[in-house]
């Protein structure tokens, strides 16, 4: 209780005078130089602890994003970073590396261990954490883990996973996966059925062939009873309030501006922050929604306004994170400006609406299995390449023929006809060879 009070006091001290709002540059990331920042994240129950995945590993902040220091993971490109605070397991930080798998820290980033056992692919692009288990989006499908210790293939083999989000549920975690390089077809968004593990393609209300940049899921309240979902794509931003069954386009975003990241406040299902990176050129911007992504307004006060003649301001937003701090939301944004060094900006949004009373699932949750029993494939699609089984003792010739003849699900009448034909030919040959003699 005393620790929570101290954290709240420190959060208030960092927020500045009441009524003050707007972005301000946070401390620099030592050693990053011209490298880029790919993702930022806050710890789920600590508004002061944050992490950033960069071209030079992972950086940590212990004061709500005000200042940053290098963690024990340096020198490797980290695509993704996520916190896990599962009951009875303590706080863990996961980092997804480019071509080097997964790393985990149990001491707030001081030291890291290799956590790549069982990963089907070592290019980890995004991580989703729920109370039921974890998912990692790789360059070759999804990896799942019950507790983040060992992984197994979780489906969508052949697809390059660009975005992930998940929520705990009574039948297991519900994951959404976004694809930017599809193995087949034109579906780029999937939802995992927690009951059978099958990835169901989602396309209703979405443009065909729409590459997904980010997925975010919000909490529930007394008025918002289903976790809202928001996706950003190359053709617009879309929201769903019924678990991904139907989608509607967001409004208020300037023409030809496509959001590349959006994040719900963990304390308000209606509060969303979103950014655009201008596709690697000068421009971008930052926006806010107070109606769960239905409409957005510009919220870039204090962000860099320098730009060359004839170009928009350099506000290329790569990633956004929102803390669980009260009474105001603390937001950090990673900027990767065109022809300029990456940086992190921070805002304590005193203009945001007061958060509602949140609700939690009344039923218990079911965790993922410790190991996979197969690779679930998208509903209605052919499966991807199968793993080669471990060679065993070679069966006898008779057993092989018998097995081939009686394989299922060939109708039994054809099986019997095949056996009778083979038996007849064998009898005729034996009679010809042993009675009539060889030719």
C-alpha cells in the first residue's frame, strides 16, 4: 500500500501543474545515435516502469519515461518489447529480436536470458501477453507459450506476422493477428478461436488485401462490455465493438494520413492514442480518440515542428504506450523522424476524460497448454508445410502394403476390392510359377 502511494505521488510530481498538457522531449537514449526506436511499452501495474525496443537493444525507464538508460540487452536489434506480470510468476520483460529469437529479463532489464526454445522462427516481430499465455508473431507464423518458458508453433505458418493483441478468456486467450506478407489469399487479419485453436480469417467490413500495421484491444467497463478492438492499416483505421465480427472506419484522420500504431489506455476503453510515421518520409502526426476510435482529433501539441520548405512537420510516430497511472494518463511516443535521430516524447494528458470503473471477467480463465499438439490452420484454408516426423524403425514390406491398402478415409468397399484383386493376382502368379513352371 505504501509503495502504491509513493508511486502515485511520484506520478503526480512528474505530471506538472494541473491543466498543463502537451508533449515534451524525454531524456536521450545513450548509444542509440542514428538507430531507430521500434516499440515502447509500460509495465501493466507500474506506471513508472517503461521499456523501448531499438536498433541497439532495449532501453529502460524507471520514472515514467522521463529518463532512459541502456539495459543489459545491447547491440542487437529488438523489434518488440512487452511486459508480463502473470499471477505467481513475477514481472518479466520479453524482447523479440531480429533473427535472434526471444530474450527475457526477470530483474527489470539488468540481465537477460535466451528464451527461444521451441520458436518456429527466430525473427520475432511482435509479442502479445495475457493472463492465459503469450503469443509471439514471427516472420513465419505464430508461436505460443503457456508461461513464456518454452514455445511451440501456434499456426499461420508461412505468414509474416506484423501485429498481435490478445485478451484472457474463460476458454483460453483470444488473440488477433495481423499479417503484412500472406502465404495465400488476401486475408490479412485473423482471430484465434480459443476453443479449438483455429485461426479464423476476418474480412467483413475491411478492404480486401489490407496490410495490418497494428492491433490494440481495450479494457471493459460497465458500459463497454466487450473488449474494443482497433486496427491500423495501409487503407485506413477500423474499430470493432463486438469482438471482431463487424468493423467500421474511423473518422477525423486527415486525408492521405494512414495510422501506423494505436494504443488503448489500460484504464479506459474509450481513450485511444494513435500515430502515423509517414511511410518513411517527412510528415506523420499524433491523434487522440475519446470514443474508442470512432473519431480522432489532432493531439500533437509540443511535438517537433521543424521541417524543410514545402514539407510537413517531422512527427513520424513509430510506437505509442499508455501507462496505467492515475489520475491522468501518461503517454510516451517513439518518433523516428526522416533524416533525423530517433527520440521519445512524453505527455501527461490532463485533458483526457476521467476513466470509468472497469470490470473484469466473472468466469475463470483457461491457460494455453504447455505444448502444442499440432499447428492449427486458418479456417477454410489449406495447411502449410508439415514438420518432418522423427524417423522410426522401418516397417516390414507386408506391414507397409497392408497399411497402404487400409489407410483411411477411403471407403471400405474400395479397400476390400483392392485386397481381393491383389489376392487373385497373387494366386494366379503362384499357380503359374509353381504348377506350370517358369516361362
